[in-house]
C-alpha cells in the first residue's frame, strides 16, 4: 500500500518494497502533479494491471488472478472483495486452481460442489450458503472469460447448486422493542440507536455514521448518505480509496483493519427518512445535553469519538441478556421495523422500501413476505365476515 503526501509544490509517493536481499525498505518518489502521483500509487498497489508481459489464461488460477485485478478492483465493495478473496484461498486455489479453463466443465463443477457439501474435500461439510457464494464468484469469473474471448461458452451455465432452506431469523415484536428501550435506563446512545433502527429502518453502519448536519429538525427528516464500516487494509489496498469519505482515528498502524466512513454501496441506500415526533424530540434533547456541534457524530462516547459498530453490538448483547428478552442481533431490529411498517401500511411495499433503502421492491417481498402471516390471518377473518356471512 502506498501513501501520497503534499510537500511544498510537489507530491510524494511513499511505499515499502523488498530488495534483492529480502530486506524491506521504504522509498520516496516525488511528482509535480497530484494526478501523476495517484497514477504511480495505482501502479504500485496493482502491479499486475500495468505489467507489460502478455496476459495468458490457462488455468482456473490464471482466470481468478485476471478476474480479481481487471474486474474486482472496479466493481466490488470492500466486504465483497474480502469475501471473494477468502473463497478463492480456501476452495478454488487448493482444489480446482490448477485445472485447465478449457477442460473445466459443468460436470467438474457439480462434482466439486457435492464433495464440499458432503465434507469429502474438508474435514467437515461446507454450508450451502458458502457454496452459493462460491458459485456466484465462479459464474461471474467464467462469464468474463467469455467476454474476454478466452472461452466460447461458460461451464457455469445452467449449473444447479444444492438448495438452501431459508431460515427465518428471530425478531422482536413492537412490544418487545419498547421493552428494550425502557431497559436502556440512562444509556441515551443505546436507547436512541434502538429507536433509530426500529422507527427509521436504518442499518447499524448508517446510524453510527450520522452527524448532526444530517438531521433537519424543522422538516423532521434524516439524510442517510454514508455508512460506517470496518474494512481490512488488504481490501483497501486492492480496491483503493474511491468510496472512502473519512478514515477514523482508531487503532494502530500495525492493525489489519481500519474503521472508515464510506459512501453507500447503492444509490437506493442514499435516502431521506422521516422522523417520528417523539424521536425527533429525544434527538434534540440528546444534542443539547451533549453540546453537539453541527459536524460531530450523533452517537459518540464521552471523549467525543464516534461509537464503533462492535461496541454498540456488545452493548446490545448485554442488554438482551439482562432484560430476558428473546436473543436477537442488533440487525434484527431492522426486520422488526419492516414487519411493523408493513402491517401499519397494510402491505405498502414501496413506502417501506423508501425507508429501508433496498434497491428493488421485490427484495423487501423476498425477505419479509413471510412475516405478514398475522395480516393474512386477519384478511381471512374479514373474508369470512364480509363475504361468507353476507351470502346467508
């Protein structure tokens, strides 16, 4: 990973390299313009992209190397890059990496997946959700191989993966959410965070990235335009800083991860959410008691530093244990939120989608349709009352 610093009228690119004797050394290179410095930084961090050697793809490992460098760097988020890199190291490289891309067939794929699920490749079976992600990675890589002219057709076409039974995740009902808020006692940060997640359907990274400048107390709205996320230095070096808005001052230079404020993954995630009056009033009180400046974080500790996602999750777990409420995760509050709003709006998917920030309305249906059983039961009662009884 390289860094750029401005020195007088020039820009310096600083990076480490290993010399012929295997000794790690630091190097400084000076450039007249920021554009030239950024180009050099990209060359250092992605030498494969600028290699003059002819690019040939013979094995699956070759394909993955090209796919990561030419496609992944421009299309993936930091979390996607980390997940796919893990899948490549754990499954692709050791088991199918040396196979020829021209001889790799659908039969090989199906046998590979079956061996993973039944535990014949590793000491224990691989869960079906991991196989699903692995299939998505391979399918995308071989699709690019066709686009690049390496293959005439992809061996991943029409490949079926072991079916995964969707598990319904436990979530609180509205009364249990209210009980949790009361159980927070004097912890304003946790109380308001729970209410934000439930009333506004915010993700944990979205609410922790909020600054007072994002809240309009006159219109009673909150602007969701960024998210807090912990990413690895490796993925940052791979993807670059294109989506990073701010690197937060947590941890040491030797840490493998960084806490950052970044742009949302999709445009749909950038949205304006309306605040209930009671929550807006609590926020105003919270701002007054913390002397919140316009550019400071809404959720912060006593030293003024923003609260990290792992810290909020830990607080929430402690609350769940002490309150005796059903064991759920903080993210499940978002599920509780959608459930309650679908019932309030009698199934108005588009209205709820506006709050959740899902890219497509059918995502709300696919994830949350099963939770409308109570409303459907009421519909059956109304059908009996208004149609069957009316016919007598």
